[in-house]
C-alpha cells in the first residue's frame, strides 16, 4: 500500500466537521504547523502558504493511504493541476507533504477575513461555525 502525508488545517482536523472523510485512511496523525495565512471562507478556511510569512497555521500532518487523495480532492473541489474549476490547488510542500491552498489573489478578490490565530478549530468554535 502506497502512503502519503497530507497537512490538514480546517474541517479535516481532529474534531472538524469533515474529519470522517479521511478517518478510514489515516495511519498516523500528529500536530503540525506551516508558515502562511489563514482566512475565513464561511464554513471552512483557506490557507495561503508563504514561507516568509510571520503567521503560523496550526493543523495536523496525516499519514494516509494514497487512496485518501480521491475523497480529499472531491471535498476540496480539486479537479487536477491548474484546472479552471478548482477551488483549492493541491501542492507539494518542500517538507514532503501535500496540502490544499488558495492563491492570495483569490482571497483578496473575495475580501476574506484573516484569522490571526492561525487555528481554524478554535476560530470556528469561537464564532459558532
């Protein structure tokens, strides 16, 4: 069985609304952080990765069977690299894992609110999301 690592930072985290989507594929789960900025899209977050950003986004690094990418892609509305209908892009992080991200231009165009804590679970709890 092929395995991959995926960083999750929102509704797929432990306790998140869509954690069940990956549960059957998860072999290991550990707290992890990436440099970037987190934004509130409404009922889910958007991550803009920026290695130079002062902000840190809290999440989990999942070790999953490669088959998990299919339901993850469906949930994240990812249809393939640079597909015009993608909501998120699935990228390979230099530290050896996949993550789903937005472009800063898309965040700016929508005027999404910045989540300064970098923690979607705490933000969602505080804001009844």
